[in-house]
C-alpha cells in the first residue's frame, strides 16, 4: 500500500528549489530581484475596485457561511454568461463547479479519472502540479513534446505516439505556463480530432485566456462537437485575485460521456464542503462587471514583455521565443559549457547576479537547459535585473 506521505513526495515544485537559497541570501542582507513567481498582486496589479468592494460588502452583509459544495447558484450563472460571451459554449449552471482555484479543479479531475498506473498526457514543459498531482494519485504523467522552433506549439505526432490503453485524458495549458505560448486554432482542432479518435476527454486550462498580445485565445470547448472537454478557469490571473483562491471548471459534454466522472467529482467536492463564500460574491461582480481595467493592465504587460524579450535576445549565450500570452518567457541556454545543468545555471545567476529565475527542468523534460522569467515587475525593476544578469553572462562566458 502506498502511504499518503509517499504519494505527496510526487508533488514537486521547481520554485522551492531556488526560493530557499534566495531566502538565505536575503537573510544576509543581499537584495534579490525575484522574477520567479507569477503573482500579479506582488507588483502593481490588483483586482478591480468593484471586485474588492463586493468582497468587503459580502463579509459585512454576513455571507460568511458554508455555501453549496458546487458553488453559489448565482456565481455559476455568471460563469455560464461569461463563457457563452467569451467562448460561445452552450452550457448550463449544472455543468459548472466552483473550486478553490484551478489547482483544486485539477485535484478533482485527476482524482476522478485516474487509477494507479493510468496516465494523462500533459504538455512538456508544464506547470508542475500537472506532473505532481498525476503522481499523487498513483498515475503516470505522460509528457508530450511542445516544439520550441514552432512557438512551443504541441507536437501532435508525439501526442499520438504516447496514447495507450491506460491513457485517460489529454491536458492542454493555453496560454501556456511556463512558455507563454498561445496555441493556434489549427492546433486546438488537431488535439480535439486526436482525442476523438481515441475516445479521450480534453482537459483545458484557460486561466490566462484573455491575457494575450498579438493573437486570440481559442478554447477547445468552443470547437468540440462530440469530444468531451473540461475547461478550467478562475479569478487568479485575468481578474488579478491570486490570493482569493477561487476558480471553476465546466463540462462541454454533448453526449454525456463523463457522467461517472461528474459523480465522482461531486462526491469529492462535498467532502471538502465548499469554496470561499465571500470571494464568490466578489467573483460575481468581476464576471458581470466592467473589464476596462484589463486593457490598461495588458498595455503594461505588453511593454514589459517587449522589454524583457529585447534584453534577453540581445544577450550572449541566450535565445528565446517571444511569448504570445500570460506573463512568462522561457529562454534557452545556448552556451552550456560553464554549468552542469539548468538548475546549476539558475543558482549561479542567483548567487552572482542576485536575480531569481526558475530552472526549466523543473517544468518537465522539455524544459532542460531553459529557465523561466516572470515579467510582471515594472520596467525599472526588470532593467536592473537584466543589467545584473547580462553582466553575469558576459563575465561567465569570458572566463
């Protein structure tokens, strides 16, 4: 029997491996510029005023009780409205479940789908909980390649090769963390076709869906005809409320192929009682309220994206694909003779340049010899970080 403590060991977070050394430096009085965590609230981004006011009002009006395990009815209705408006999906409140952010949605979905030894196709590189939570349930994270030379688009041929009798689903993160890739409509259609061919559901993480620069996000939920799709989203990114820990998912399942999965998830949801009640009232205000703040925020992020891309691609020994969504860039370490691996590189940059990145191998096998940069801070902070980092690179490559 596998003990819970042993299962938990499967949940690895790359960020931890670099944060602990950074904290030790900070204890010694060293200023570390942290470009490691995708948390807008740590910088000059906050949830819009109407959401903050609704949260406070909900508390003052006494909405501090247990709500329904599936989420407040009015919030589920607001999610339906939002998703019909954004994606044109034909869903009802009964198709929607509210969760403690996308991470809990993943826990529910993977827990319902997996038996020990089963596998789920997850992108490589990938947000670490995809790998960790599959392992937690005794499953095997089946990493499919995304192609850096093609803007980090999924490799459909590689996906096909990895599907077997014990494959339970195909997971997609779009826009992608850690690469910032935005998947083309053609790619999304090909993934749906592949899933339909093998009678698999698609799990689509769309937490950054309106955080795009030159392109537009396309949801598989908007394109499917008979392939079941589970779409996950929430308040953390587009609504800038990371610490509220509120998300949701919904089923686009025209032929009701996921009936058993729904039942299992609802049982798990009842065990944990309910999501945050006051935050749900704030989410209703956010989903139904004005979105003008997003245009301002995205203008700031685009400026920062353009700046970091220019600086990184001008440096010796480094290359990068320009991100089309989210707020990450995933550079490649071209000159490797000075370091054992990408983690060694990131720790060296931390100790010498005092800039904190996350090593790419922490995001899966395709992340080897890469590192992730978060470009949320203002340009003046990014400039200081890049000046330090460029000096570090030039010094190392001249040694």
